[in-house]
C-alpha cells in the first residue's frame, strides 16, 4: 500500500466507522450466523499477490458485518458493556501509527510518562486513595484485562506471603489460600490456578441477602486455614459483581486483611467507572485498605478493549515479583532509578501505547461528559426497575445501586429462558442471564454509550411481548 492509498482508504475507513456507529441499531444485536459460516464465505488460502484494500472492505460489508454481535448498538444490554468512543478510536489509531513498543521508559519516554500521568488523572477523577498515585510508593499501570490485573495481584500477593520463596525456589512447600465471595468473577479462580496456588485452595465465602461477601464468614475461613497450617495470601473483594452488581463491604473486609496481614485486591471491573460521580463514590468506601485495585475503562467508560486500570499501593511488591533484568535490557535511565519501566509491572515484556486512547477520551469528554453518561445510565436503570416493580408478573431479584437490574418473570426458569431466547433471536435487543438464589434471573445491563430511554422502553416492550409466548 502506498502512502496515497493509505490516505485514501484511511479516510474511507473513518467514514465507514462513523456511519457504522451512527447506525449500529439497524442491525440485529446478536449475530444470527451459524458456526463456520463466516469462514466458509472467505478465501480459504492467502492471495499470492496483493489485493486492493477495497476488496477487503467488500468482505467486511458482506461477510464480516453479519457475523458481528453489535456491542456498540444502543440495544445491547447483555453481560457488561464494552464501549468504544470516537476520541478513544482516534487515540488507538495514533498509537498504531506511532507503532511504539514501550517496554522500558527509554524505548519511548512519552509512552511511559503519558500512562503515568493519565493513571494519576484517574486517581483524581474517581477519588481513589492517594496511595495509588505515582508520587506515593504506589502507582497505576494499564493492563490488558481485569483478569490479567487480578493474576498480577495474585503473583505479588503470593510473593509477599512466601517472603519471596515462591519465585526463587518454585513451589515453596507452603500451602497458600485465597478468599473471594461465591459471586466473584471466574477470573479469580483462573488466576489462582495460573499462579500455582490451585483451585482447591480458593475459598468461596458465603454472601448475604444482597449477594455481598459476609466478613464474619471470611474471618472464620481464615481462622480455620491458619489452624490447619495454611497461609492466607490474598482476599479478592468485588465492587459490582458480574452476576448481580453486588458490592462487598470493603471496610470490614479490609480491616480483617489489615489485622491478618493479608493482601486485599479489589475488582471493580464494571462499577469502578461510576466513581467519576461524587454521589456514587460510596461504592469505594474502605478502598484505602486495598493493596491493589482494578477497574475496566474498556467496559463502561468508553475506551475500547483493551484497557484495564490497575493500581497498587506499593509498587515494590510488584517489581520484586516480576522484575528480571537481562543484560540486553540494561540502560542508564533504568539504572538511575528515576524512571518507571512498566515491563516490571506486568506479565509480558512488550507493551503498546494504550494510554493514548484513555488520554484522548478524557480530554475530549472532560470529567463532566463521563459523569453525564453514568448518571443517565443509572437513571435509566432506575426507571426500568420501576416498570418491573409495577408489573405483577415480574419481580426484582437483587438490589440495583447502579446500572445493572436483575429481574425475573414469576413463571419460573423455563419461562425466563424462553423470554431471553425470544428477545435475543428477534434481534431488537440482546440481554443475558445469571442464576441467583438457584433461580434463572434476567440481567438488564444498561451502559451502552448511545442507549437512551426509547431503547430501554423498546427492550421492556420486547420482554413483555416475549413473556406472552
Ligand atoms: N471482574 C468482573 C467483576 C467482571 O465483571 C469481569 C467481566 O465482565 C471481569 C472481571 C473480567 O474482565 P476482563 O475481560 O477485563 O478480564
């Protein structure tokens, strides 16, 4: 591709993206294709000679688009949102254009320094504890996902619990345990497996009637492990569980961790963005106890995947677990101790200039733009919940402090599954389910950037129609 062709197709592609995003609600939200259908319609072997980019765009329109589930549709109410935004897309494009690999400060100082700056901005915007600022012993770093951030936290916690023996001597002989609520995300168990702690050593703490972790149960499990000679390594609390949006009590959980000397990691993957509004900052009460914290700007905030904001209170706990300095990476800046080398804060060596998309979003929307979006979604969720409450055939299944409403038809599991399938196949909206109190429960997750009252109203109508069979 020549520079002129790049300019031409680049403009065309930007127009295509704007057109797509402005009209995403035209498409059935959940892709209707059958397994293998997309691949079967594309060339089976690579072309011997290069093709014009226009040929690829044709395939995008004819084959790829039908195979897309439209996460950017305002009628997307499934899982949690995975929003993009124009400024973040441009930031990503700039990152691709610069093609920087910022593993060390010296391999592109701006890549590191913008990331440090923007992570400090998040501390300020969300009212996070000062110990997560780069000017403290702690700091923030962008990880690819909350799952990775939780794994990194586990590795640092394991290092601390074994006083460094786990990384020096492999299996330290010490049996470690990790605690999280029965409602926590599956990434905690995955991390426990990868970190070599083992699923058998993951304790699932009971929850209360609002699906939040019971601190007294946590304390009991820790006591039982200590008596059995097992060392508690980490507690993972959740702010906004995936199933129901439950918020674990960070204050009481943190006090136990402090007293017991256990690493507290807090996973606020979806809900964390809400703290941009002062009236929702109560969800972080007790966060000052946390050793590490993660939330996903790639969910609600509007920075397209991947962008997880991970903070630690003591960066040396990370670097002592993850830093290995081979000769070929030695350089004067790193040895001066004056710079951050983010490679020591993550699993992989290489890293993209991901901070650009977050920086671009925040500069373009301002704090007030993000607050407006969060408030709108929470208000829409409250309105939706009021319709559910007013309908004698439906009931609310869990508290809904933010933008996720869990509800169900009173007719039982089969009726709820049928409602979900009918709405999703119809293509006008897409939502997913969970199980709460052993009953199939529908999740209305409101958080797509373009979702307005009319979309929520249409989804509710589709649900009620589906309930009629
Ligand atoms: N934690 C919670 C509470 C989540 O809801 C999710 C995803 O929905 C995750 C972790 C995993 O996020 P990621 O895809 O960034 O690993």
